[in-house]
C-alpha cells in the first residue's frame, strides 16, 4: 500500500518519485497496539524505502487520538442503538442466511454444545453493545476471524477447517458490517469516540491551509501527508459522524476491509480558493490474499466520497473550505475532544 500511495502522490506532484527528500514532510502516527505499530512501520518503509520515517506513538496505555476522550453516557448510547436497531428478532431474521452459513462453517453439519444463536451473558465489547443481539456481536467477531484467515493467504483446505469459501465469507461478513453499523456508525456513539480524531484532522487541514501552527494539528507546518494507523472502528466512527457511505465491489456497503483508509485531501485552485475532497481506498480481498503488487495500472479500489453535510458541494465532489469547516464543526462534539 505504501508503494501505491507513493506512486499516486508522486503523479499528483505532491512528492518526488524517488529519494528521501520528502521524508521530513511526512507525519506517521500509530496507535499503541502491536499490530498498529507494525502497520505504521511497514507503511513508512514501503512509502519511502530506506528513508527511516519516524512513527509517532504513545509509549503505553490508551491513545486518545484513536480511542477517544471521555466516555459515552450508557443510557444515551443504549437509546441511540435501540432506535436504529428496531425489534432485535427482526435483525436476526434479516440475516438468517448469513447465520446459517456461519453455523455450517463452525459445525460442519454436526452438533455443538452452544451455537451462535444461543444467548450468552455479558455485554458487547463496545458502547451500546448490551443492546445489540448477542448472536450478532458473536457472529461479527467470528466472521472477522475468517476474514483474516482468507486475507492471510491460508490454504483453501485450511480455511474454516476446509469449509470456508469466498462466497460464504462474503455472506457472513454481512454480520460483521451490520454489527459495526450499529455500535460504531450510530451517530451518538460515533461522535463520542470519533470527535477527538476528527477534531485533530480538521486542525491538521487548517494548519496546512494557513501555513501557521494550529493547536491539535498533527505534524509540523509544511507537512504534506499525515498517515494515521488506527482501526476499522475509527473509519466507521468517521463515516457515522459525517454520514459517509461507500461501496467496494464484492463487499457489503460501508465495509472496512484490511488496509482500507479514508483520505482527506486539501486542494487549492489558481484563484486561491481552498476545498477538501474525501476518498475511500481499499485493496480487494484477493489482492491482499495474493500479495499482488499495487500500482497505478493495477490499483486498489478508490471511491470518491460525497459529504452530505457540505452545504455547497462543487461539481467535482469537493467541498469549499468554509462549508467543509462548518460541516466538521457540526459533527464534532466538543465534550469528547482534547486538542492540547
């Protein structure tokens, strides 16, 4: 992915095609977990090989950029989920074919002491999770495990004990997307966890536009690229806050597969007018599974994103800076931000 971004951004004249002279203009921040640290380091090396771009991260504990500031009110979180959920039984009925496929992978047609559909005690792992049917939460986790088996490149005979096909994988991933939609895209929950991240993104764009230091901006004045190595949860939070939507061929709407990203890009026209564009970028599951080289001729999927909250969108899909800034400020809840 880093090599693809280097080619893409070089073609756009943001970076040179070779060499390390642009290293000082790149800021990379990774969440504190091992996998996100590794992601940040791998991206740095593949973006500018041999240039040793530092990866910023918290030494230990929660990073509020990715994990959010403060806690959602449990009552408000539960109410917000219930309003979108409707009758829990209806959700289980809607996704019955996906549940059946998951059960067949897990049991191979045999019996089990407990099935995915059995009720289990305890709350979901995220805010509002207690109001989501437990089978959906469990199925979300299991389907993601099978996704990682597939994209890791495991032999077909080992995928789901030989019972997982790509067709079944795409079907059971509907359960993961449905769960993420409820607990990560529901607006109140999205704002409670994502406001701090979006506030830092807005500050970073403001700093790039003004050329002057802005509190909360990521990177230095003059930085041209900020990469944040976080989680699918962060992407879902941002999409819920801004009502963004995308469709990658072969995947469910608004799915967040491995290596996917939401790109905020700042543009200026010749007359000095500034505007912002958003894109969703993701390689296909088979591109990941086969470790295919990503190039401008063989790229990942890139989906331009409309910003529904933009009051005056451009014909090219961009949002003029004043309208963009106002839309971001409406989406951000200040009680969940800390720009110090």
